[in-house]
């Protein structure tokens, strides 16, 4: 199943960040995908394939599922 994601979407990964947060915002989409932890703001960059493997769920745009 192909997961659709867009720049600015909030996503949940299979593994939470070290800080305990598991909501990430997509801040860059290209050859590499960059996501930002919604709790601590740490950015993680990975290639598309790795991102698709680690991606669990796309929540959509930030305003739909805003936590903070
Ligand atoms: Zn974090």
C-alpha cells in the first residue's frame, strides 16, 4: 500500500523519537525526506525508501491534528 504524504503533514513513525514523542512534521520532501519531532524540534533526514519503511501513519495537515 502506497502511503501519500505531503510537505507539512504530521506523521507517526513505527518507532517514537528518543524523547518519547511520536508526532513528526514533514519539513522537506525531495530525494530525502526530512521530518521534525513535534516535541523537541529535532530534525531527522532519511531517504524516501527508509522513510516509507519507518512510516506508520500519515495524520495529515498540522491543523487537523494539532496537539500543541
Ligand atoms: Zn523528540
